[in-house]
C-alpha cells in the first residue's frame, strides 16, 4: 500500500458510518475499494484517543491476516496516521503497543491454541476481515470478547467482505436484517448498518488500468463480485444445480422413512441431519459450534434432535477424527470419497430430488460459495457444513 493515500468521497462516507451509533458495521464491495483501510484507520484513531484500549483485527487464517492486515496495511498506515508513538512486535501473534498503553492485535480463527490466546483478552473493537471466509459460529464467539470497559469509548464490531452469495450469513444479518440462525427479524436493526464500496469509488488510489484491464477482464461472476460488489454465486460453484426454490419451510417437510447424520470435526464443528422420503433427500436441520469439545457438541445435537429421530440413527463422522468418534453417539467413520459424494448430491439436485429447510442456515450459508479453483481442486475455506452434509448423505 502506498504511503500517500487520498481520502475519497466514499471513504468519507465510511468514516461517517463508523462514527455513527451503529454497533455492527459492514463494508462490502469489490477489490481494492479501501474497506480495510477505513477500518484500520478507525482502530488507530480509537487506540490513539483512548489510552489503555485494546483492538483486534482478524481473518480466518492467521497467515493471511499477518500478510494482508499487518504487513501490507496496518504498518504503512501507522507511519502516516498514528498521532502517538508506538512499538511493533513482530513475533507471533504480531501486534502494536502505543505509548498511551493501547494495543492493536492481529489474529486468526484457524488454530485452537491461537484462538484461546486471542480470546483470552477483552477488546474495545473487533474487526472481522473478509467474513466470507469466517463462519458465523466463530464470529459469535469472538463477539463475546467485545467487552473491554474504556470510559467514553463505545465498543464496536467491524466486518468487511468481497460479497459472497446472498445466502451467506452476512447478507442475512446486514442486508435482510434477520438473525442468521433463527431467521427472526432483528430486534434492534438500527445497530446493524452497511455501505457498499467499489473500486470505482477508490480510483484515485489505484493503478490507471486496474479497473478496466484487470477487473474488467474477469469472468462474469467474478467481475460482478470483485469489480461491482454484487452478492453472487461463486465462480466454479460445485453444486451448480442448486436453486433457491429448493429451500422450503420446515413445516412443509413430509414424513421421513429414515434419517442419517453427518458430522465434521475441527475447530468449526458442523452436523447435518438428513431425512429420506422415497427418492428425495431432505436436509432437515444443521448445527454448528466453534471451539467446542467433541462431547459438548455431541450433547448439543442430542438435545436438538433426539426427540425427532430414532436413537439408533447412525452419525457418519469425519474419518480423520480418530478417537473423537468414540465421543459421538452412534458414531461411524464416513466414506470420504469427495467426488463421489459431490456427484451424488449434484445428481439429486439435478433430478429435483433435493430440498433444504430454512432451518439449515449453516449449509445455506456455504452452498453457493463452495467451489473449485482453477486446477479443479475443492477450495477448503468455510466448508464445514459441506463436508458434514456429504458425510451424512
């Protein structure tokens, strides 16, 4: 990032929004539109003005946060925008300490030990960077640490993204103003505000040919997302036959002949409950938890589904889970043939034999962003419900 940065009209609008009474603020839009700059400048300002305050900026992967947030963004901004002297700490986790006692930490949600250390602090600001890659369970856990008490300072949560599909939790929360899990209308919608920021709004700070020759040459969906800031299905979407009319109300489910459960282990745990009626496959419900023990997660899905399904229903688990399978009621290792599972579900979708209830918010948040890269490899980012669904089906 250049040390010479010109504040644009849209940047000024973002700053006004950040200063508003909103608790949750989303900046979404295309690439290089200055979303990250706006939020990091706000964290620097808050750190300078409120001694002893602590602030966090985090992505899903810490390695990405260290590169993009720390080296490419925060450090250059500190040299031009910090009113206070500061000390940089380059050992992991990287952070900056100001002479007034304030701190800005860089974090990631992809490692259990690192997460526990990161969430061992309370913060006055938490910035969730590129939330298209962060599950809602991780965000809600992170929000529990937005609890530092600094006189005169209102705690804030910042979010940004290049917009994924309209089924993503961020679209539900900020655009539709509904709870991503329950689907209920937000009780205080005015606390959730958003602003679209696109490369055209930041043209003064971009190379002359970037928008026209780089972003303009992208495939259609990628161009609409990365240049125009639209909420679109991912380029290379794996479940290409999935349609919005496959999403049905929970109370329209038929009587099921039998059930199966799929379960994915990891820092983000996910479970999918499938129902089978004739040739049709129904995703009845799903559940996720972030940084939970296996036994706790097992108890949660027992409490949710034991009255609905027979006690002997198999739960097909991530086969890499090892001894963790022993903590799952009726746990069995799943078939982990990735392409076979994907082909099976795509065939069901293509034949009109696939349905998802509105309760399965985790699956719906991921399905239109689940994709392959240019080498036809499955992109392993925010795919926990995709794996759990495949195991169960």
